[in-house]
C-alpha cells in the first residue's frame, strides 16, 4: 500500500488527486503530529520535507529515505522491496 501525507486539508488533497490523476491515497496531517513523529517536519515547519519510508508487516520502519528525488525514487523503492523480500 502506498500513501501520501501532507499538511493540506482532505478537500485540497482530494482536488490534487483528481486534478493530476494521482494514483495513491493522500492523507491529511493538518495537525502535523504524524509528520513530526516521522521526522518529516518540526512544530514550526510550513510544510513537511519530502521523505518516505517502507514500513514492514510488523509496523516498524524497514527503510527510511531522508532525501527523495521523485524521478529516481520509484527505482530505489523497488530495489529495496526486492532486497527485503
């Protein structure tokens, strides 16, 4: 499962998803607590950093990506999924 998270409202995320035919669900972290917990933001961040994580079946982070380059990231993730399988 792939999820995106932003500080945007659910309505804004829905509009973004529809406008760009975005294939993944987008969650709203307008309280910022999840982004802070995952290290993607601080309490005074205007927006979260672009980071991602692979979370294993045990609920623990298996791989963390502190820097994400959108053009390269899918290949990185697929390689790590193969490695972890």
